[in-house]
């Protein structure tokens, strides 16, 4: 008896009015979107999951913009967890807890796509030997926001020096991730959602230490969203 064929997931228009409204509804909507994406990736075949991880390795080793898409959720989640909700104004505590939980889910998607660590560039990769490329452990040892900002600051320089073979590898890997995640990678809409949710909380935060941390988180997202690969 022939085995039933599982239909491929329908392509999602991440910029549709419905998805845009849900993500821009704050941390709750953004978290729900991230969870749906994680569920879609888990439902893929083992072969597709392997293809995704291989493509993710290529992107992390060659494209600083895509590497940052893996790195930023990790950095934001760690930064958010250092700000205790109870230390914030009463009216934003619940929203901050939702942001913290949602960013952890986003890190989970990053790990589903690329694995638990940030891939070290191989000898054939464009980013090999660049000082702004660090492992996840190294990232967490120091000022992770500053380290990630250094990565973002080098995007124009790195992109300008792509060879044709490097650019072809990047485009092929992006094509794999786009196909296997139904066009959702690099979760740009969700990162817009986190930026807006954090900005809404920031308005009500007056503690200088927490405010400075939130400003740095928003700035990091703003810089990445202005970049291209």
C-alpha cells in the first residue's frame, strides 16, 4: 500500500495585512508568529531540515547580514533577561515578560535553522579571519550588543568585497532557506515586531541603566533593518 504523501506547507505572505497586523500588535502577536514558524520548521522532513542547516552554515560563514539575523535574537534575549520585569513600571511589566518569553522562542527558531552555535567560517568562507566574527560563547562573555554592532558596521565593507562565487553561494543558500521556510527567513517582520514592542516599553522606563539597555537594543534592530546583503 502506497504511503500517503504529505503536502508541502502553503507559502505564507509575511507582508500580508493579516500577518502585519498580528506582528505589529505587540509582543503577543510577534511571539505567536515566531511559534508558528518554529512549528512549520519542525514539521519539515529530515532531508529538508538538513538542507536548511547546511544553507545556514553557508550564510553564517559568508554573509554578515544573515549572520546577524542569527546573532541578534540571541543577543536581545540575553539582554532582555538581564532586565527584571519587577524593576519596571507596573504598567509594562506583563508586556516585558511577554517580550522576554517571545525572544526565547525566537532564539529557538534560530537554533532550529542553524543549530545551537554560531557557525565558524571555514577556509572557503568569505568571513574567515574577520575579528567581528565570534562564537556564541565568545559573544556571551563580553558586551554582546557592542560585538553585534561591530558585525553590522562591517556589512557594507564585506558585501562590497564579495567575489562572484561567494555571491552565488549566498544566493543559493538564501534560496534554500526561502523555499524551505516558505519565504519567512530571516524573520524580518518579527524583528520589526520586537523593535516596536521594545520601543513601547521604553517610553515608560525611567531607570537610566534599564533605559540605556533598551535604547541599545532598539538601536541594534534599527541598524540591522536598514542593511542589505
